[in-house]
C-alpha cells in the first residue's frame, strides 16, 4: 500500500465511529477507512457505541476534541452521529459524513438534513447510495464516491471446486425477508431433485430460529444454516463455495432494507467466487453480469432458479466467472485502490481553506 504521505502527517483528523471494534459490514468498512486515512494524516478515533449516560459522555468527548484539539478535519462514520458536525462548523473546522445505504433511503430526519446541508462533503460507498442521498436530501450538493476496500486476507483464500455444487449466502439474520434469504430458500426448494447442489446460509441474528424452522419444514436435506462464524471459518466457506447468492430487496420508508454496495459479494469475489445478485441497490455495482456472475431481477425466484441451473451444469463457466471476479475485485476494490482514492479526496479537503 506504500508508505505514509509526508505532506499531511502533521494534519490531525478526528474519526468518529460507532462500534468499530464489533462485527458487521459498516464496522469492517470503518476499519479499512482508518487504515487508508492513516497513510495521509494523523488519525484520532473516538467510538460512540454505548447507550445511556455513557453515550452522552462519549459525545462530550467528541465536542471537547473538536473545540480543544482543533483537528483539521472531522469525519463522522455514520449519518446518525453527524449532527455533532454542527460544533465543527461553528468553530470553523471542516467535517465529512460517511453514508452507506439504507440509513439514506429511510425516512429523512430533520437533524440528518441539517448535518448533511452543513457538511463540507458527504462521502458515499456507491453510485446508488449517492443517487438516493441526492433524492432524499436535496441539499447534499458536495458528494464524492469513495467506494470500498476488501481486506487483503480474502484474496489469499485458496479456492477449490467442491465435489457438490455449493451455494453460499452470508447475511445478518435479523429478518429472513430483509436480506432476501426467504426468497433464496424458495428458489432452492423449487429446483428439480436432479439439480444436485447444497445451499449454506452463514449468519446469526433473531431470525436464525425462523430459518431453522423453515429448513426443517422443507425437509429437503440440501439446505444448511451454520449460524455466525469467525473469519477463519468464513474463509473456509468461501474456499468451498461454487457461487455466492445475495438477493437483498430495496425498500424505502420507515423500515428500509437494501445493500448500499454488498461487501460480502466483494469478499467472495476476492476469494474467486462468482455471485448471483438481484438488480437492487448497490449490488449491481459488485457484479459484471455474465462475466463475474449473474444479475437477476428483484424478487425473481424463477430467475434465481434459472441462474443456478445454468451454473450447476456449467462448471467451466463457474471457474471462468470466479477468476474474472477475483481480477475485477483486485482492480476496483483492493486496499491499495481504496487508499489511493481516500488519499485523493482527503488531500483535497486538507489543502483547501478552512470553513467559514
């Protein structure tokens, strides 16, 4: 990734995060962003992940750091934290808001609208998220797409063709509809018995019990729920997978769902696994249709069945798509590419005049 830039090492950046030490896509993303920022500036991180009185104390720490330490730039790692940017604005310090996905296309709040309007810039994970941001928050005039990075360890996974075609879904199981798992189960259950495959779902959450019940009621013997696993076990699942399946729908309003990008698709691609994804949200930015995987229409059970049947019967195509996916991921979503992009946008802000 190269050494640190000498031009901005004296410039201090305050990065305000939420639960960065926990698991989850946003948390992993913030860790990758911290590593990228560390190459061009000195980063101080304050994590606001607790509730009640301790959360208030954390927020006061952020205010104190802005007012007393006077960082050159403040980056808020989640839209729900960004109202604290008003403090930075008042004292003439630039601030950036990071946005990912469904927090943008949910019902807009007044505090979020204020935070976005006053921000020096809003950084988005994908073109889809930026388009939704501009629709829901028309005052978001200064936006930049910084993309995402895949941890280098996923590129080191040694992929092997499994003896039986293996379909993998990786998702947090808060609701089977939310991540499209119910749709995927329905599609797999409709496959003829002569289409030999196994479907593995990795992830934990409140709906894990519902998933177990659904699998038991179908009694197919080809669907398995592994629950949550660590990184080493997840790497093993990527190594054994033939294809990743992710069909998250996009829903707007008070209970939004959808993928701002789809980091698990990129992790699988880095490991050499092609993907079948829905044409919904940022998922379309993770797959080159026909080259690194297959894009099906939203809520299209038949489309998933057709795609799976085709790939089961075309092992050479699966291998080709997997190799293409790995190559595309290295070109567009490596840590080096991400660090270069983050460095560019950060330097532009650091080199500009202070806020007025």
